[in-house]
C-alpha cells in the first residue's frame, strides 16, 4: 500500500537516474525525472524533508528582496515559480498571506517612500509573472486605525502601514512529502534510510540504514541533491552554510493578530524580522543569518544570542512585549550556500547546477519556491551529460497529488467532514480518511479528533503517514509528516498517538 519505504529491500539495482537527498530539491528532481519517462531511484539517508527543507520560513517568495539587490533575473524566476505553485501545481498547499509593514513615527519619510516603491516593484513582478490579483492582491497603504485592527499588538507610535501579499505554504515538509508522493505515484522508487556512501559516473554505493548492508546501484545519471551535505559526496564543491533561526509562539502570545508583520530591525535599512501566523494557531518569528563553519550538524540548534535578538527586535515594535518565557519552541536551518558565493543570505537563494569531472550532477542553493526550476535545470544537465533519451520537462503543468482549483478546494473544504485534511491534502483528503478507516477500523469521529489537547493534528494523518507517506518511526510522524514536534510540550502529548498509529498501520504495510 505504501508508495515510499524505508531501506533498500527490493530496490532496483539499475535505473536511469539516481537522486541523492529527499529535501525539496531531490524530491523535485525525482518528480521531474519520472515525469520525463525515466526510471528513478531517489534516496535519503534519514527521511523525507530531514534537512533544511523543514526549517524554512514556509513562504513562497515573489522575489522582492532580489530586486533590491539588482538581481532582476532571480527575482523574476522567483515570481514565476511562485505563480506556478499557487496557480497550477500546489494551490492546495499554498495561500495568499497578508503582510503588514507598520510605518512608525520614528521612521523617516524617505525610508517610508523607499519601502512603498519596493512594494510597487514587487507587484510589478507579480504582473510580469502573470499571477492574477485575485490570487495575490495589490499592495496598499493602510491607516493607523486599520493597522491596529489587523494587528492589535502594535505599539501606539504606528502611523499607518503598507499591506502587501506573498505566498505562504501550509508547511514546507508537507510540500516535500507531496512532491515525493507524486513522484512515487508516477513510478519513482522513493527510499528513506538509504545513505549514499560513494557516487561515481554511472554507479553508486548506498547503505541501507535499517540493516547496515551496502548496495551497488547502476545509474545512467547520478544527481546529488544533498543540500548542505552535498560537498561530502563530490570533489571540489564546498559549502559554507548560514544558519537561520525562528521562534515558535502560541497564538495567544500575540492576541488578535490577523496578518503577518514585517518589522524593520532598528538601525538597519533593509533588514526585517517577520512575524508569521500559521493556520494551526502557532506563530513563527524569524529570522537570523549566521555563518557556520565546520561539518553541518544533522539538526542545527539556534544560539541563545539569536533567540534574544528575535525576542528583543519583535518586542520593540509591540505594545505588549513578550519574553523568552512566552517562546513555545524554536528551530534553526542551514542555508546551502556555496563557499565561492560569499555569505549573503540572498546569494544563497540562487541555485547552481555543477557537473563534476566524473559526471555527477550536483544541484544546490536556491529555495523551496524555485525547487521546480532547480529540478528542471538539474535534469536537463543530467539528460544531456548522460545522453539519455527523455521527454522534455512538463512539471510546470503537472499538478501535485491533491491539487485542484481554489474554487474547487473551497467547495470541498465547505462540504468536508475535515477542512484541515483538505488544507493539507487537497482532493486526497477523502483518501486519507478512507486509508485510516481501512487500517484502524476506527470511527471517523476518533480518526478526526485532535491527537491531544491543543494539538490539531489528527489520528487519520498519522495513520496515512505510515500507509502512504513512508513514515517509519515516531520522529517521522511528529517531526516531518506533521509538525507537532515544533513545540516540545505538544510532541510529548502526541507521542502515544504516534506510537499507536505505527503499531496499527505498520501491520498492514508489511
Ligand atoms: C532559515 C531558512 C529559512 C528559509 N525560508 C525559505 C522560505 O520561506 N521560502 C523558500 O522558498 N525558501 C526558504 N529557504 C530556503 C530553502 O529552505 C532551502 O533552499 C531548501 O530547503 C534546500 O533544500 P534541499 O533539498 O536542497 O536541501 P535539504 O532540505 O537539506 O535536503 C538535503 C537532503 O539530503 C539528505 N542527505 C544528505 N547526505 C546524504 C547522503 N549521503 N545520502 C542520502 N541522503 C543524504 C539529507 O538527509 C536531506 O534530507 C530557507 C532556508 C533557511 C535556512
């Protein structure tokens, strides 16, 4: 029943394309390759979305920040890919996020005018990318009264604001899982707990992390999408990651917040902290940019200084400051930044496709928003380099599993017994429930109830995580298929449900 599995038992030993890494980049490559008619094995040493892809700000950027740096091409590419995600491939996993930039009495008129001009340019990018204003409304000035209505937590010195719109993901790890599942549905072999040990022209050595056994794989093309670990697998590619940290707050720490806030960092001209409410009631506050030397850890940890910076910067702009005691959780991710490119966080969003002397194609950098384009470029290089016969890329027109038009999704959510499942699985919501019923025999009421007090994830999602999304243990379920693990207290409360889901569903999967 499951389309994605742990380990390498019965995995193919000969394929057209081997993809290493199942973050958004590797999952995108697997989908691109299989949709061109190629046979694919895609592996991750740990799990889907184990690396940077689950630690993002979960935004689908329109490229405004690159315009500010004069990177018009990168900005346009970002806006185009945002449009494709929101309009074609993943309307179910994306929505328009209203973002308010408060104009404070302390902010000079020139800076305010500069910011207004920037948002106008951002909207021009949207128009150039042909994303309709019904999907992402035009930015507009709002009064002090409206600003306080949208964000009652703002201080009294606010004299108005600029309200703009960008894309927001339901969740970054959910996007990765959905891309991987779409690839699996088309025939790609997706394996977690399978580590690449050696990559060569036309062959690779993989280790099944569930058994410790090594497997030799013959692959006509090898793609290295191992993110900040990509340099460990090929010569002459060196990364110098930069860490970005977010706080996780419960909604009641910032009561009444209806929009995301973009708060200028005092004393800096174009650096901001974003306060971003999530659909499940949490609020993420980020982010930082700290260069990291030495080997990349499996799971990066925020520093105390970063946590203090985010609390202090945000609190300065609010009428009721919050403190470290209000922080329910935090997370940090490493931007896969090529050393040659310097340390700017903006440069890291530009992607690179590099073919090493022995023919391994490495794709690195970029961002979640542009994963489709990165995959297309990587596959173009792999197909040409290996002389493969393949169809042209079609992923810009290939909806991910569960996708439908916004109107159809709204109708479905209105009729569904679980709008949450529609939000996270789109038209696959009924499949999630049906699969959960089948393996558990439990009534819908029990399957759709939050798994613990104040934790909105449902038992149906946990069961589906095992039956259809390759979840292998409690960590996969709580930290990646759902994001319950972002708050340690919630994670502890949900753990018994995750254990029960594994016992019930694994009996069917095996
Ligand atoms: C703090 C932060 C915020 C961000 N916010 C946004 C945002 O809001 N919007 C946006 O568009 N982008 C954002 N980005 C950028 C985006 O998150 C990354 O560019 C993207 O997730 C990188 O994905 P990846 O697949 O290349 O790498 P990863 O997600 O790190 O995937 C690499 C995978 O390779 C696996 N792996 C490593 N070594 C091996 C091996 N030997 N064998 C097998 N597997 C291996 C790892 O387990 C991992 O799962 C953000 C980045 C950061 C750091």
